[in-house]
C-alpha cells in the first residue's frame, strides 16, 4: 500500500469515527425509516400494505398523553427531527400528536429526567420491606400487625426447630425427602 493509500485509510477511519460520535449513523437510520414510512403509508403493494401504521393510543388518557409529551419533548430537545417527522406520518390524524408538551425550555425536560433518575435510584436502594411499609402507609393500612423481617425469622426458626416438632419444619423435611 502506498503512502497516499495509508493516509486516505486514516482519513476514512477518522471520518467514520467522527460521524459515529456525532450521531451520524443514528441520523441515517432515522432517515431510512422516515423514507420507508413515506413509501409504505397508503401503498397498495401487498407487502407494504401489511406495514401500515396501527397506533392505538388514547390521547384522552392522562398517562398516555403525559408519556407522549415527555417523548416528544425529548425528541425536540435533542433535535431528532427525522423521528418527529416519522411520528407525524404514522400517528393517526384524528388522535393528533400534542403540539405543546409542557416543557417550554430544554432545562425543563432535563430537570424531569433528573427527577426520574433520582426516583429510580431511590427505588433501587429501598428494600422490599420498605416498599411494603410505604405502600401500607399510603393505603392507610395498619402496619403494626405485619411482622418485621426479624420477627418472621424468629417465628420461622421456632416452627422449623426439630425440638418443637413444628409442623412447618417437618412438612419441609417431608417434601425434600420425597424428592430423593
């Protein structure tokens, strides 16, 4: 390989890396899907006819509407124009995409996702018992009647103890011995 070929190969590799780092591949994929959707929608071709959009979303449902607004705000925030245009093509006109998302500034959507990230981290850090306690509190249930983890362990160890003859322990032993 000549020096010019090596130089060209380096330029090609750097160009490819820069395009990939800046979302060029994603843009090309989005553009391809957009053009494919334009061709498929309303097509009489037997194969393309099976690819017609069939979006069943109740935009009167507050949860669906909020989810769609969050998705659109994200798409607008990151200038995913091809994706937005494809959604306009595929979304039924009678349902209509929301024109206003409720996120007027990019910092609003960023703050929303930051809040979601904090909530997810909080949920991951909580134990099952803590989630049960929070649920019981929100539902107005009596929490005093529910044994703690330590209380259940103490109860279970007494029931499973061979010296107490607890039916639970002997039942477990019986089940495990029948598997042999």
